[in-house]
C-alpha cells in the first residue's frame, strides 16, 4: 500500500521528487513531441514565469504597478 506524503520522511519525499524529476527529464528528452512532454514544458514555464513575476514584477511591459520583491528592497538610484 502506498503511503501518503504526510507519512513519508523528508528523505523519502526527496527520493520521490528526484524520481519524478528524472521521469520528467526523460520524457522531455526522449519524447519531446508527445502531449505529456508539451504539458510538462508548459507547467514548468508557468511555474518559472510566476517566480520571475513575483521577484521582478509583472510579465507585461508597462502594464503593471508592481515592480516585484527586488524593487521593494532595492534603493532607488536617482
């Protein structure tokens, strides 16, 4: 019976994540034109775009008032 993620130790969760990432890499390299590979690519792209938008501001140029976390902690020059 498969344990839930709450029942796993941090090492076991790390092993599961490592296995998932290896499977994702295999799919992206060996089967790049499959629906699964395209879906994986878009999921990772969305994830990294969200991180970048939070850290550096919105993705749409001149359409956002939020400049990201870095703009809030970096002193203005000028």
